[in-house]
C-alpha cells in the first residue's frame, strides 16, 4: 500500500492532455503540484513565512523563481562548473510572467514573506513551458491555504492563416503572426504579453478574448482539485481601528493641501510639495507613537484617493492634461559623433538616449537553451540608473525590471527589422534612461526606431509605443493616454501598446485590480492607436525613414555564398589562410557552414581586398579573364604561374612577350608577380595562360598585331628542305614547340 495520498485531475486542452497532481512530492511545502502538459513537466512549490509581521501593509513580499534544469531535456550544462547557475534571460522573463498575474490577487493585509518556485523537470522540446509553469504556480497557491483570490490560468495564442490557435507548439509559433500570452481569472483578464506582425487592434482584442475563454476550463479544473485537497485557509489581519481615525484626521486638517499639491504640474515641484504636507501630517501625531507609525501608509492611501477622484470627476490629470493628450515630444538624432546611430527621445519628463551599434557575425549572442545552442543577431538592452528619477541608488547588474522592459521593446522592434540575408549585420541597441516620469519602456521603443534609422538600418516601418493607464471605481472608469509615473503607481492598469502606422507589434498589460472588462480594453486600444499615430508623426518630423546608407562609422558587410566544398580552402590548415586574409587586409571574415561568407570592414578598400582574395581561392578560372598570380616554377619551355589560390597554369615561352624570348629567365624568376590571361585548357585539361596579352603594369588587355599569313609555297619549300636534310644534311631544322603543343 502506498504511503502517499495523491490527488489528480486531468483534461484534454488544446489537443494535449493537461494533468495536475499533488500529494506525492514536496509534502512539507504549503502547496506543491506536478503539472504535465504533453511531455513537458513542471514542479511548483509554495511556502510562506509562518511569522506574521506586526504591521498592516498593502504589500506582499512575494518572490517568484522559475528555473530550468538541463536534465529536463537530457542535457548536461555547458561551462566549467557543469551545473545550473545564474538565471538566464528566459528564466527571468518567465518568472516575471508568473509574478504579474498572481501578485494582485493576494488579500490586503497578508504580509508574510512568500516564495513560489517553479522548476522545469521534463521538456519535450515542443510544448512551451511558461504556460505550464504559470498553471502550476496557480494550482500550488490555490491548494496552499494562503489568502490567494485565484486561481488563475494562462494560455498562449497564435494567429495562423487567419485563425486563432490555442497553445501552438515551438515549431508552429515560428510561422504565426502572433505570439500572445494571456492570464486571468474566471471573471476577467489580468495580464497580456505579446509580439505581433502588425496586426489590427480588433485582431489583438479578439486574441485576448479567445485566450480568456480558453483558460476557463483550466481554472475550473484547479478549483475542482482544491475542493478535494486544499489546506485550511490562513487567517488574515483586519485593518486596525486606528487607521480610520488617522485617515479622518489627516483628511480633515490637511486634505485641501494635499489636493493643492496634486494640482502642481511639474513632477519634482509636486513631489516636494507633497513631502511638505506629509511632514505636517507627522507633526499631527508627534505625541502619539502608534498613529505616527501608520501615518505614511495612510497618507499614501489618501494621495491615491485624491488623485483618482479628481480625474474621475473632472477629467483633468495632475499635470493639467485631459485623458487623451500626449505630452510635449522632442526628438533628435545623430547626437553622438562616433556612434553608428543615436537618438534622444523626450516626452514630457521621460527621456531616453538610445544608441545603435552594427556588428558582424562574430558579435552575435550565443544562447545556450534546453532546445540547443543558437545565435541571436538582435540585442536590445535597457538601463534605468537611479539618477533618472532624481534618487541615489545601488548600481549593479541589470535587474528583472530592466530585463523585462528591454524585452518588451525588443518585441516591438523585432518584427520591423530586415531579414538577415538582406542586412547581414548583428544589431545592438542600448537605451539609457536619462529621465523617467512614466513609460520609459515606450520611450525606448521610439528612441530605438530613430537610432536604428539614423544608423542606416533599413527598417520596414517606424515603430512607436505608448502607455495607457486606468482609474476604475465601481462602474466608473477612465482610460489615460501617456501615463505619468504617479498615474502608473496610483492607478489600476499599465497597458503598453507599440506598433507602426498600420498595426500592433507588441502589447503588454498588467492589472492591479482583480480583472478588467472587454469594454475597457477596447477603449484603451482605441486611444492607444490614436496616440501612436500622433507620436509617429512627431518622430517623422526629425527622421521619417532610414538613412540611405549605413553610418560611415559602421563596418561595411558584403555577403556572398561559396561552394561548401571550398570552405576548407578559404580557412586553410588550422585557420592559416583565413588568418592571413584578416591580418593582411584588416577586414573581418565570417564563414557559415552553409557556405555563406560575410566580409566586414570600415575601409572599403580592405573589404574589396578580402573579397578578391577569397574569390581567387574559390572561383573557377574563366577563359578570356585576366588574373594576378605568382610564378611558382621555371621550365625551359615556359613558366608555371599560381593564381586564384592554388590554381596553376602554364605560360608557354611563346606567350611570354610579343617578341621572341630566348630564355624564360630573361623575363621572370620564381616568386615574381605577373598578370596572365586564361586561354582555356589544352587537350589534357591543363590551363593555358598568356602574359603577352595583358599589360603587366595595369592588368588591362593588350591588343596584339595580327601575324601575317604564311604563303603555302613557303610551307611546301620548308617541308622539302626538312626532307632533304633528313637524307643527307648534317644539320636539321627544329621548330620551337608552339603553345598548342602538349608539354610533359
């Protein structure tokens, strides 16, 4: 008899069996499940600290960690240590993907430190694991007894041949016009993340709705599992009674001053004014320690209420705009003289300096994933230093926020980049946020477009982005275009939309309330479309299209294909030949396994020299074409010349000069560089060359005078003399072999 009491639910979902099991593994965790979808398996465990903080906070110290084990795909990790280490970018992004929809669903007042750990333990290299991990985290939380207002579920939606596809596999998603992840509850959507190929707002909204309907059966299955095995619910502190009294006193005595501070349009001045009122609030409770301890929390709640009520009632925002107006935009390109492309994008008090750099194939990022190693030719890095918000902070490696914002901008720009075969550069974009007051990620999208076009990258169309906000109280709501930092912090939604004039390329949505309706999303998408067109127009005033040529500071890359059988000749033994080409010409040379050669050089002459060198190695000699070669061997009847790498041909003594040459060494010696013309092949396939038909100084053709035709009677007389000498003469006449004669 088994010692385990297990519970399991399963269903067919998107053409594959989805199962959730608990009770067998990780029994000491507050909640743990094994979720299997196809042959991809994720283990999720949830634990919360048993020590309850004394304070009442509207914040949960939640950490979500998603990790992939190499054994899941039957691999051993690369590197010296041969074990999993620092989370990859993919693991960080999936951790954020799980965190974003579950964080708003914890009950206010639950402040225990909580950790969710999702581990990919089996991967079929077909089913994408992020959706499986999200479902696993939700199920583990739901059965844990923690005050979690779930469950949630997530799904991936593709758009292939005009139809929505639920959870397309890793191969199918490459042919999809859409890669969208949606998560939510039975009531509504909580999170959206997507990359799209210029799809309309209607198609995007339809995908979100399709995804929401698709996740409902999964949510119901998790509820069914929880009804059988969920642990007893944790107790949650109620708001202490003094909160209400402190709230009332601050509002009565300082409410007007808070309202006045929030009418100041400039961010830093407004922050100083609010801080001054906050100090007055503390003074009210100087002799009441318990009330003073909660003053900041209550004051923050009042800030949110005042800001939200003012917008709902008047439609006027804290910087004086209405709900749809975009802040003042200023753009500049080419501000960094040595960069390949640069732009400064300023929208109100948000500013991004974006720099584009063009590199070669050896600059591509090598990514070691469970599916195998691959190269990424487009990199977008986002940096958010503390000075951008006027603060002092720790500087270090990029955090989850920087990685997430950079990836969102990457998704927005990526669909509009040229194909590698048309533009064989590695592209790196770096966004340095210089100021921030709302949606620096969308400023990064706009700045990236300008920097790339300034560098001469032939983007299909310019891309712009805008962030939308939401304030919702009961049935009343208002959608805000181009939100400020305070509106993001104190509002209910962060809805970011990027795209071209013709369609959406990226969409990201995070909700701080339990869900939103289709009506709200439709309104937000419509306002985002209007705002995006305005921003694109402003960008076009500075730079409307890519520059006709890449920056003079960037390397010129020439791509061509050679016969795969010739690759070894270009590389040489131990890389000797290719190293010589690079060192001699100064150009960079990359050769792919399929025979694709890329030559990169800032100096055009260096690139041409490398190209000519490689062509001389791989090309087949053409009759009538001139070549530059080296005399490699001297014979009495002529000289052998090496050209086009290892190709040899004979210059017969009669083809060395337009006059009679007595000795070959009178004209050339071994090692001499000479121009030759290919005369074709003799009857044994040997290559015949000529020096006299090429100007040795310029390599240009030389027109030789026509030789007079010989009289037939003269030829007959010569034959007679030769016959006579054969019978009686001591001397014999020997003709010099012609260039037509085969030479041993």
